[in-house]
């Protein structure tokens, strides 16, 4: 799995988790959904994503690294 795919999977999981928590625990968990969406939006422009950096440090390779065969 690449860093990009792991980041998308993590973001999707966090959105689903926050919606589940909003529906079952407390309505203020919708703020987590907003945070994840805002982070995805800003990372599209700034290319700064803490989750991507973490996945890279954990040893996942980027799509470019995989394509180059590193």
C-alpha cells in the first residue's frame, strides 16, 4: 500500500468513525468530520498532511517511489 492510498483510507475511516460517533455518542463529534474534511482540502493545495508524513515514517512508499522501483 502506498502513502497516498493509506492516507485516503485513513481519512475515509475517520469520516465514517466520526459519523458513527455523532449518531451514537454525542452530536459534537461532527466537528471531527469537519476537521478531516478541512485537512483534506488544505492538503490538496499545500501538500502538507501529517498523516502522510506519519505513514512515510512508518515505512510506506509513495506512488512515485513504487513506480521507480525503490
